[in-house]
């Protein structure tokens, strides 16, 4: 299957689960629910849940429908991080996924609460056996909850975001840049890949290879994101380009230039494919996702 069709099919599965989930959820006040659904369903590539589904398949997992709620939890956490990242007290952005940012539509207080509620709802999804057919070992469920919590919190994404904010205006240096990239973006992508392996009950050797793949994907994804912020098309990206430079953010192009940044992205995304050498063709979607991320324009 072509990677574009694969991504489209998996995105449909994830979107349909998320729509159903919210249509069954009674949230009062309705404005909070609207704010949550607004950002969650505003588009987005769904790359984190898709990576989880693809690594589950690579490890011989069963029906994707049985585990789609675990995968979707990653999108809830990612969306919360985008809502909070766009707030006036953080990046103060007006446009996200081609639409006005959450606080522009619902106000700052509701945007903060929508983010909080999405983060909390993610852990409800991870800890609730919503699709009992999957028969996932309780030990694996505890492991994914613990890993996702660690990756999202102070030692992961929140820590990376804090360093990113504290480093604005500072002279770029490789150590700080690497810390920000790995924590802010890398760890959630890595845990997305590991999650699929853990729920498929994979062997430790396979999990090590998936982790190596995830680390490379995480870095490659962020380097490409930095490049797109310089030379991307704002219509395709759904947000303005050039914002990193305006905000004096530490990025790959600001430290190494565009040419070296692209070479780095190629090197690490090829490294991601290399990490899967012991896997059979069931891991082809993961391999193709690495190439897709290298050539993405949004
Ligand atoms: C506020 C705790 C907290 C964390 C924010 C994720 C993040 C940390 C900030 C977002 C800012 C940013 C542009 C980060 C670079 C990488 C990234 C996460 C890009 C957006 O992810 P995509 O490309 O977006 O997967 P879509 O819209 O496709 O889901």
C-alpha cells in the first residue's frame, strides 16, 4: 500500500474513534467540550497515534480497532500541548492547523482548561479498558501509562518547553538545542512508537530497536519542523512561517544553517530505517513513515 493511502486510512480510524468518543461524552459546561473538540478535530496529521498503530502492526499485533483508544490518547496529549503552546503567555500565536488558535476563539481561561481536560482525558483512555476484545496484559497497560506520563511531564515535554522559553534570546548552543528538541518533541514521538510494541507484547530486543527508530524519528521530525519554519508554505503548514526567527528561538537552521540541517534530517531518518533491520515487511509502514517525514511539507 502507498504510504499516503496508509496514512489516510489510519487517520480516518483515529478521527472516527475521537468523534464517537466525544459524541458519547456528557461534558458540562458545553463551552468546555466545544473548546476541546475545536482543537482536537481541527485537522493535524495524527502522526503520533499512527506511529503507535504502525509499530503495533510491526510487532504482529491484532485488530487496530481494539487499540485505537490507546493510540488516540497520544493525540489528546499532543493537542493539549499545542493549545498551551499557543497561549499569550507562551508563543502567543493566532493561527494553528489553519484556524484561529483556541484562546482566540474561546478565551484564555477556556483554552487553558480545554488543554488540561484533554491531558486528563488521555489518561482516562489509557487506563480504561474501553475495548475489552484486545485482551492487553494489565502489566503492559501500567507500563504505557507510566511511560506516557514520564514523556509528557517535567522530565519530558513540559521540561523541554520550559527550557525552550528560558532560552529565547540566548546565543544558540548545541547542548541546549539538543535538550529542547529531544524533550519537547522527541520523547512523545519515541513513546508513541514504543507504546505499539508494548501493547503487542514484543520482545525486549524489538523494543530496543523501536526505541532507536523513535529517537531518530523524533530528531528528524523536529529538524524538518525547524526547516519548514524557515522555507515552508504557510498555507500548507496552517501557521505562519518565520516565527522562530522573530521570536529568536534556538533551532537547527539558526545554529547550523539550512543545508547542514537538511543533511542532518536525512542522516537521522535513514538511521531510523536502519534501526528496523531485524524486522520483516510488517514494519514497512514504519520505514515509509520515516521517508514521508523527510519529504513532508506540512
Ligand atoms: C505546552 C507543555 C507544552 C508543550 C508544548 C509540542 C510543543 C510543546 C510545542 C509546539 C510547538 C512546536 C511547533 C513544536 C515543534 C514540533 C511540533 C510538536 C510540531 C507540531 O506537530 P505536528 O506537525 O502537528 O505533528 P499536527 O498539526 O500535524 O498535529
